[in-house]
C-alpha cells in the first residue's frame, strides 16, 4: 500500500502567494516583513479550514528565512526553512492549546521563552486553538505576552475569538480570516485535479465547494473522498450520490409545478425524494436556497451573488424569467415558517406537504389579493 498523503497536507501552501482567498492578510504580513515593523504577538481568527495555521507557519518561516525573496516570501531552501519543513527547527514551536491548556503547560512555554535562540534571530511560538486555554493559563500567559523578549514572537490562532479574554486581545495584532469564496475553492480543486491527472466536471467541483461552506480544508477532504470512490474521473453524479445531496433537477421541477399550480406532481415529486432517503428538513433548506437564487437572478445587480457554474447559472436565469418576484418573496417567507416549525411537527411528512400545497396555490392567493385591492381603489 502506497503512503497516501491527503490533499490538505500534500498541497498545503509554502508561500504567502499560494494561500487561497486571504490576499488581504498575506499582503499585510509581507509589507510588515519588508518594512521591519513586525508585531511581537499576532492573533489569527476565522472559521475552520481557511488558512490560519498555514499562514502562521509561513510567517514563522519567513521571519527566520536566511534568503527571503524580493517579496519577502520564505525561500524554502535555506537551513532554517528546511529544518522547519522537516519538523526539526529549534526556533519555531507549535502548541495545540486544545490538549495543552493548563497553567503548567503555559509555564513550560514561558520558561522556554527566557532562552535566546541558538541560531537565527527569532524564536516563534505558534499556539493553535488558543481559546481552549483555561482562565488560569490565560493569566499565566499575560505578562509574557505583554513584555516578551525582543527575540520572541507569538502567533495565536483561533476559531472562536469571542472566547479570548480582552486583556489578551489588547496585546495582539488581530487578523480576521474570511470564508473562502466558492470560485476560489473550485479553482484550487481544479489545480489539484490537473496535478493528479484526474478528470472532473465543473458542476461536480462547484457542488463540493458549496458543501464545504467556505472552508478549503473541508473541500479537499470531500474531494479526496470522492476520488477514492470515482478514481480518475469525477462526475456530478458521483458527487451528489456520495455526499447525499439532492439533485438540482428536483428543485427546478418542483418550482415549475408551483408556477403551473400542479399540486399532484408536487406531492409525487416530494414522495420520490422521500423514497430516495432524503430528510424533509434538508429538502426544505435546499428549496429555500433555490428560490433565493431565483430571486437574485431577477435583477442584473444581484446576479453576481449566484455562485454556480455557467450552465447552472443559465438555468436559473431562464426559470427566473417565468416567475414573479412577489411570488418568490412570499414563498421564501412560507418556507421559512416551515423550517422553523419542522422540528416541533409530529407528522413531519404531512407538515412539509401542507406547506408545499400552500406554495402551489400561492399564485392564486396573490392574484385574489390584487383583485381585491384594485377593486377597493376603483370604489
């Protein structure tokens, strides 16, 4: 059996330029390095899988790099860079606060800080999931973080900034990492697929990006899972089958049934969805997202909010032309009520079917309301 390396590790960025979707952070850090105005404590915060620890490691390498590039990227060739890549660096220390969160763990770290680096200019301490430190550990860390030795730099990373005490926040230069846009995730997945000589469908990569919800690491894990099943050819059907995702065709068909007020076909379509093993709550959420996508297609200024591949985007644009904006707004309100009340419903299938029937005859209700209003105006 070959030594398989997951994509998240194999294609982990080695330079700031390679970090996906965090240009504002990368550029700020490079300018700080070039100007020599580098803070002694950083806090990287944001959702999981968006590059916080990766940027921390690149920054740690760049600080001690012996031959940085003109853009102050780490060379990855000098002794300092190579030793860190091989997990043998004496100047860069990583601590997982999730499993080392006691006062004693922090005291050990503080004792290490007292000694100057044997080689290189700086000792860099990366503390991941720093919000997991106990209150006592935070207090033990305060003094060192406030007045660290000139050769010590701290890089803290967290997914839950609100759990960090204000006295720690005030001592750090804070960088907020954003969720990665779907098109950036798709671009990176396509790059990895090309590198691994895997044939992929554009629609399949978009589905993976949507499922990852802004986290590149999640997207790469899903991609590895699909490739394990599909091999060297990844199709849209492979993705929706393996990730238990409802095909877009159902949403387009059911929306057409709403427009034509075809309640029989609507209930039959929902029955087919249930027989395929999909939960009603997942269906309601997906239908709500579908109607939301149709709504943003109604105006040229909001079409850019639709993060789909070109073929699917055209389908949305075509269907949006056949449906009224008032209907979509009212339908979204009805689906929202269905979603809120779903968990309390005893007969969940009947609960969803009632709301689907409401949507089927929503158009008639709107027309009747307009007729009443127009009649009152004439009178």
